[in-house]
C-alpha cells in the first residue's frame, strides 16, 4: 500500500512540475527572473529523487509565491533558495 501512495504522489508531483514549467515559461518577467525560477524548479525536480514529500511541499510553496507575484527578487528562502 505504501508503494501505491508513493506512486500517486510521484504522479501528482510530476504533473505539477509540468504545469509549473509551463506557467514559468509563460510569465511576462525579465529573463533573469525566469532563469531563477527555472533553476528552482530544476532543484525541486532533482530533490524528488531523495525526498518526494519534501519536494512536493517546496514546489507548492514556490508556485504559491509565483501566483502571488512574489518572484525571486522578493524571495528569501531555504537551503536551495526555495522558500
């Protein structure tokens, strides 16, 4: 059962990462801001291999900040720069 839960979480995170990349790609922001956001997404993607639940939380926080208009120049954050 635990394995099924992990697979479901992985599917949700993968779909959310795909949506996040599309969202960031469509933002009307300076290129350096877009690059910073894409780096954060890549760090989160890599983190899914080690800590899937933690990566999911970090992804949700990052996208909540993006949706609220809090972009990298406004963000002070955690170990990887992700709030």
